[in-house]
C-alpha cells in the first residue's frame, strides 16, 4: 500500500467516524465501499476492528444514555436474523437479497416520513435487532433498523445505545470470522492502520454532535438510511 492510498483510507474512516460519532451510525456505510476500492484486505475484519474502537469511545462518552435493557433485546433478536440471512444466502442470489434488503430500508424510511412512529418495547427492540442481524449479515448494513426505531430519541440516547449494541455485534462478528479463519493478526494490524483517522474523526464529532439535534438529527438518520437502502437497490440491477 502506498502512502497516498493510506492517506485516502484515513480520510475515508475519518469521515465515517465524524458521521457515526455525531448521529450514532454510518461508519461502515461510508467506509466499506471506498476502503474496498483501495484494498480489499480492509474488509471485513479490519473495518470491524476500527468500528469497534469507535463504538467503545462513543459508548464511553454517552455512557449515561446507554439503554442496556434495549441492547439486550436487540441482541436477542439479532441472532435469528443472522440465521435467516445465512439460510437465504444459500437459497437465493446475493443480488436478489440485496434488492429485498434495500427495498425494506427505503420502505421504512418512507413510512417514517409519513409520520409512522413505532413505540419502543421489548418486541419492537427484538424486531429491530432481528432486521439488523438479517440486513447486516446479508448486505453489511445493520445500523438503519435500530436507528429508525430510535429516530425520535435524543442524540445522546441514539449514539450511546447504538454504540453499545455495535460493540456486542462486533464481538459476535469477529468471533465468527476468527472461527472461520478470516480474522487473525494480519487483520488486527490492518485495522490498527485505520485508527488515526478514527480517533481524529471521533474528536471532530465532539464539536459536530451538538449541532445535530432534534429535527436535524432525525433527518440525518432518515437521509443516511434511505441512501443506504437506495444504493443497495440500484446496485442489485
């Protein structure tokens, strides 16, 4: 990897860290496609490592706002979602599955824009976790389901609770990658290369997050979620 490529990688993760540190998610949505263009060795293990560090920093900053019961039920729902995604990946083409996932995200955003508000309960948390596991495993975008559920919450709650959930999700993913032979010391090293951009981006998010509140926070959630879903739909054609 050249110095120019490494600098580009830092800029990419810096941007992703600013976005996720400010609204609660978006790091992988922004980082994965561009890092894959630079070097496929960054995906998926190293990106997950970098995202884990970012989530730990965010959870520490918003510790008082982390909803532990909510995380628990979301993780419970995530497990069958992962299982369903694995089954469907074997039964249908990845292209068709991405179209379905993208369509679900776009539909959820459209319903939210029309005023739909889902009450946060054990069932809705587990349901959001289920779709997060399903979408994260099949199309690598696990953030939108929970972000859409929490879109009417405060920024501190959204950032803190999602960060806690992402930490547990990352541990699950890294464990699976390690057992399958896709994650080792080489991936840890590649992930460490991304940390300067992550740390700088997180630092910048401390100044940005206070400016994105209320309606602006909700619009940012809907915009990033909708863009991710629409991108998957277009990519499937």
